[in-house]
C-alpha cells in the first residue's frame, strides 16, 4: 500500500465523505468500531478501560470507543481533558451521545492536580485495580495526527501520568505527542510523548512509525481498515510503499504441472570459513527451502565434508584454500549468486572476491563480509562498480561502512535512497520494518518480522532466500521484496511457537513458505 503524508490522508478522508458518500460522524463511528472490534478480540471482560480524550477528532474516536465498549458490557471510564477552548463538531456530537450511556462516567480534567483522583489510583498515587478481578487498560485518544508543536502544560502532565501509570496503553491512530510525518520528527524537540504498547492506526501506517527513533513510541502496530474510498489512490503519487499480503501475493509465480528442477534455476552460494560454517549451512538450507531447483555451495576445503553432510541436497565446490574462500571458481553457469555469509575478510579472500565480482554477469545477493569487503573496495578504488542486478542486504553497521555514519534514522534513510540511486543497486536495510531502496528512488517498508529474529544467522537465512528467488527468474526488486516479506513472515510463525528469546535462525528456515497465502 502507498504510504501517505498527513495532508494526503486528510484529503482521502474528505474524498470518502464526498464520494461514498458518508457523513464525517459516520466515518468516525466506523473508525471507532474498528478499534472496538480489535479491543474485544484481545481483551476479555475482566479488563476495564480508562479512555483519555482530547477535544478534537481523536478524542471523538475515543468517545465512540467508550460507548461501544460499554455496549459490550465492559467497564469504561472516560477522561475529557479540557486543554483548549475549542472542540471539534464530531467530538461534541459524540460527547452528547455518550450522555445517553449513564454507566460510563465522564471525568473532566482542567488541571494536573485532578489526575491523581482518576479511577485506578489510590491516595498514594499507586495504580490500583478498579475492582476485584478486573484489570485496567488505558486508551490514549488525546491528540491524533494534527500535532504541530511539542506538548506542554496540561497535555504534557497527562502524558507523564499515562506513561507512569504502569498500565497497558493503547494509542488511537497516533501516540499523543508524536508527529505522524517523519519529516517533522526531531527527538530534541518532541520529548513529551505517550509510549504506547499498541497503536491502532487507520488505513495506512504513518511514516514516522517506520523509523526507529520515532517508531519506538508506537509499540506493536496494527493497521485498521476503516473503508476509505479506494478510488482516491490510483492517481496519487508516493515514493514509499508498505509491503503487505495484498502487495506481495500478485508477485508470486505459480508452479506448473510439467515444470522440472531446471525451470527453477541453479544458485551458487559462496559462504563460510573456518569457525563460520554455520553461515553457509543456514544460507544453503534457506535457499533450498525457498525454491531453487539446484544449489551449489562454494566453501573452503575444510568445510567440504561439513556441508556435504549437513545439506545433502546441495552440491559442494571445494575452494583452493583450506580455511577461507579465495574464489578459485568463477560465476560461470549459475543463474544467480549469493556471496558473503561468513566468508571473512582475509587479504586473499578480498583479492579473489574482487576478481569474482568483476567477472559476474548474473544477479547477485551481497551480504555480511561481502558487504564489508565491498565497502573497502568502494573506498580504495573509486572506479570500482557494484555488479548490475545486485541486491545488498546490510544491517545498520554494515550500511554505515558503505555509506557513512548518520545522525539519526531519517538521515540514514536519505543515505540509503542516495546510495541505491548512485550505484543502481537494490539495497535492503535490515531491521524492524526493513526498508528496500530501489534505484528509481522508491522505498518499500516491510510489515512482517519481530524482535525474536534478532539473532545471529537470521541474515544468512535472508541471503539464501533472496538468492533462490533470483535463481528462479524473479527480478532483483521482486526477489528482494518477496525475500524480505516471507523471511519476516517465517520469523512471525516461529515466534508463535516458542518464546522470542528461544527462536533461532534454524527455526525461521523451518517456517519458510513462499506461496500465496489464504490467511
């Protein structure tokens, strides 16, 4: 889906109101219903809700949620923060509707002194359970996407109260105090922000959510479809995309009855060195799980029996060195190449690697030590060119070696886009919401993956996956997007089966399934 700035999202709302048509209050009702549906799926009636509402449309969303939750039998208290003199029309309408629900108390707060008396606190300002057997969740519906300056006064005091409550906090659309557009974000200025456990945002993620410096305030992100009119999008320009199932499924090529292994390419992985044979094994297994018809693995001589035993489905090419690769074989007959996982940075490795890249005319994935060696070549040999149809898969430190240090994640994003355009390569910066920068300037943010994947070997798995996809004839952009998405999806599946701390790279491989999903 296209990522939009706040002005575009407002125009989308207005387009929906005009062309569906639907009234603004009914659109707010739809948004509140989507949030309520999420809440009743995730919280039993043992939970109570304390809903903090500002005086604008975000507060209006909160009032709708409170009314609907009460209708489902939840205990709900509403806090209306009188932080301004004006109220939006939709807020006023929904506050009036709430008057017809007497079981929902409304607490008006005009000063910070009143916060200590809210439900869930005792006289010692320690959060207490509202009644026996129930637990309280805070809903943050104070301010939405319209913030234009840092919070102060009563709003800042209330944010501090929420953050120190010890309760689970769910923000509606945007955590209060967080600019929705990443261009507006400045950590030195925006210091009073709600730190949410979950953010329920409408229709599309806001761009600030996808960058570590700002996105850390969002917690888990859930994008709720509120039925904005789809006719608005086709003529809209955006150079950022959010990759989800609807985007990915059409990219997947079906397999046919009379296909054979030759139809799915012959991949070459050059990986491993003494002490790092695991990188070669993980990449090889992932490559095979991702559909490559044939796989050869180039390894140092000492690794030959290890790889032949650990990955019997692969053919193994022993190099002319015992401990580390020297690239005595060429890129030759292979459909696609993956290079770098665990190869080390020895001088003879660098020498052979340089020759290998210069001779390469096939799509290639470059990762790990391959990136570190490449960074050195780009610095010491200004005329050195990254091979055509390359996919680079750095983590943050590897990318810094390639493109220089950045002061923050948004500056790094600009470096990423510039590097991809300058070198005409697809560069996949790994992390939460991994970002693929294409040579044409388009950037694609991933929707899958989780912190359980932050383990050694996860990157080797991704290298094997993308290499397999290139070998099957996918272009570099689609191979990188499919690899990124299904790598994260496999990690999500692994994390559902065991604690996050227990997930290892081999678990991710076992969950790889590159196919059109019915879920």
